[in-house]
C-alpha cells in the first residue's frame, strides 16, 4: 500500500508524518460520509534524511498490510470466541461465557497495546522524497478530485420534520 506523507518533525532517527490515506479511503463508496479520519499521523524511521516540510512517498508491503488487518480484526474475534466457548463448556452459563469472551477481548487489548508503537515504525518504509514537480502533479489531482466532489455533499445527519 502506497501513500504520500508530510514530514512534520524529526526526533531520534524517526519522522512524525501526516499521512493522507488516499489508497485506503479514496475508492471507498462510503468515503464521503465516513466518520473516520482520512488523515492520520505516524512515526516512521527516517531512512532518507527527510526534513520537516518535505513530502515523502511511503510504502507498506501488501503481506504486512494483510497481516495487520488479521491482527486488528480476526485475532480479537478469535480470542472472544475462545473465551466464550471455554467458559461455556466449563460452566454451561451464558452470562459467564459472555464475560469469558470479554476477558478474551481484554487479553487482545493488552497484547495490542504492547505491540502498538514498537513494530509499526518498521512496517512502513520511506521510499523517496517527492520533488516539487511531483508535488504539483499530486496537488492538481487532489484539486480535481475535490472539484468532482463539490455538490455531492449532502447533510445526511440532519433530521427533517
């Protein structure tokens, strides 16, 4: 998965980068009404000696992205079901089994907090620093997309009486 990011600051060999998730959100049919942020920040190893103000191209290999999706969505579900089934098989009580599933989710939360920041810095790699010509092309594409979506905006959250 490839994205472009804006280097905000450097600290101890890492860059704090503002990333616009164009590839993840751009083609999604719900991107206009989605409440999730299309921009996020993350720390990435500064292998290119990028300076604050630079725009860099970032890459995450597909197999790492798919593995991350598995860990984020499938693993907690498996832990919930495991806790649910183990407690249900031992107690035959539905309330206790639900609490066992919640304990499974708690275990996932503890594991996720421990691996959250440590490994993510090495998952995304800086590929190159974008030149001014490339930035102009990216900006014109983004401006065109913005113009295409003007007029598409609807107030879907308002209630009509």
